C-alpha cells in the first residue's frame, strides 16, 4: 500500500503515467468513433493518435519544470529525453512500420506464388499469411497530438 501512496505522492511520476494513460484511452475512443469498432489492443498498442510516448515524455518534462524548475539538471535531461523519444516515434519507428508493410505485401505474394503448384494463379495448398506489425510509429500530427495532451496533463497535475 505504501508503494501506491508513494506513487501518487510523486507528482512527476504521476503526471508522466497519467499522460500515457490519457493518450491510450484517447486512442481507444478515437478508434471507436472512426471505425465504429472497439479495439482493446489500443489500450497498450503502439502507433496511432495521439502518441502516448510523446504525451508521457511531455507530461514528464512539464511536471519537472513545475516542480524542479527549468534550471534543474532533471529538466534538461527530460527535454533531451523528450526530443529523442519524439524523433524516434516519427523517424525510426515510423520507417520500420513502412518497411513491415512492404515486407508483408511482398512476402505474402511470394507465399501465394509458391503455393500455386500448377501455375493457374490459384494456390493449391493453404498459405499462412505473414503479418509483421506495421502500426508502430507515428506521423508528425500524431506526435503533435501527444505533445499537446502531455503538456496539458503536466500543467493540470496538482502542485
């Protein structure tokens, strides 16, 4: 019980976790609104609007600024951590998702062709679809959504 009390007393940790949680819930709600389907995976899955990673690091950074000050070493560390996290989400992870999409397409075409033993264009044996995870990065707009949400959470967490 002391751990739970300690968690809520650490306003910086609470703000960061709340930023992440709010973003994940927002993903579920936005998916429900736009697809009319409830996808529980959106509560923990990567990718999508808003970026939970961006929301978390921005809430963390704003909370540190509020509680430790902008001249503190922890604020400087949080700012750099936020920049690296957001760059990674828009760059490396987004690019990896695009690569996965192409790999899925081409590998599945090869599997279909290999399963067509008589050359009539119809697979003669069952083919397991290759499905690498494609939805792992973020567009700049999704990162911006996470940034704005994180800033809001960081400001609203009580002092």
